[in-house]
């Protein structure tokens, strides 16, 4: 006794999937993938070679990092290298604990593009 066909209802209820151009969704994804920039002596030397080091999520892939750097900083990543840094045991008096392991990514940018991570004094 339905006056409306089921297909018409399904089409009306079906929602559009968000497109990749949605900046708010892209920025939240970039925030989940790129946890922080690593500013160490080695990372500072790599900056002069147009390479930037980021601490990334454990389950992040190279494609995730490329996309996240593009959304967060507006640059195109040429190459991404991933490194798993394992946890290490550390003694605190009598107790033995572990430092947390992490995953980091070294992102290479093409010539002419740069990321301003901090402004020098």
C-alpha cells in the first residue's frame, strides 16, 4: 500500500559522501596523522636540504603523510621516508621503565617550496 517506491526513498535518504576538497575534514585528518614537528639538531640540518621531520601516528602510511602535509601546510611532498623508533628501557632508581616508541616521517619537498616551522630570533 506504499504510494512511494522504495528506490525513490533510498535515493532521498542517501547522503552525499564528503569530497576531498572539504578543508575542515582534511585538517582534522592532518591533525590525527601529523602529531608534531621534530626540531632536533639533525632535523635542523635536514631543513637546509628541504627535508622536514614530523612525529606521526603509529598507523600512518606514506600516502597519509603526503596528504596531511599538503592539507596542513599547502605544499606538495615529493618523497616521504618513514622510521619506526622502538621503545627503550630506562632505569629510574630501582624501577625499570620504558620510554614510548614513536614513528617519524622525513618529508622531502621540491625546490622552491618550504615550510616555515618557526621564526628565528
